[in-house]
C-alpha cells in the first residue's frame, strides 16, 4: 500500500502564492502517477495537476501557467507551487497516487487552501 500526507495549505490573498507538499510512504516503487486534486464546497473533486513516473506533467486549463507540479529525485515527494491564486482556487486539495498494475488509488487527508481578501 501507499500512504500520503499533505502539508502547506493555508490562507492567502488573491494574487498570492502557496506551496503544497505531499510525502509518500510504503510501496513507493510501485507508484505510476502522482497528482493533486481539489474539491470546493458543493462541487465534485477535480484533477488539478499530475506527474507520471516518467516525468510527464498535465494540468487542468484553469491552472495552466499558474501552478507547477514537481517531485524530488527519490520520487517520494510531490510538490505543487501555486502562484497568482484566485478565490476560485479555494478548495481542499488532496494528494493522489496511482500505484500497482491495476492503478489503485491512494489519497491523502487533504489540506485547505483559502484565497480571500
């Protein structure tokens, strides 16, 4: 199994920046993709960004150019640098890992990001 723990959420004014971190433990060698999802109040959870084991990245259109996903060399941590944050970015952000041959999902506990003036 894979366990994930997020950190780095908080409150920021519009135009500000935050950096999220996610630490993976367990069967990290079996992780295929790591990513960030978010869920705003009353809305469905949505993919924000992801990075494959080969380093390919993918972003939802609304964060392209503002958010950057990256990982460390050991591939047991993934980060999301979020710049030019807007109120619509307010959500609980969840770290996700797809691992194993069947793409089993692991989720972190979530970290709240609030963008408000």
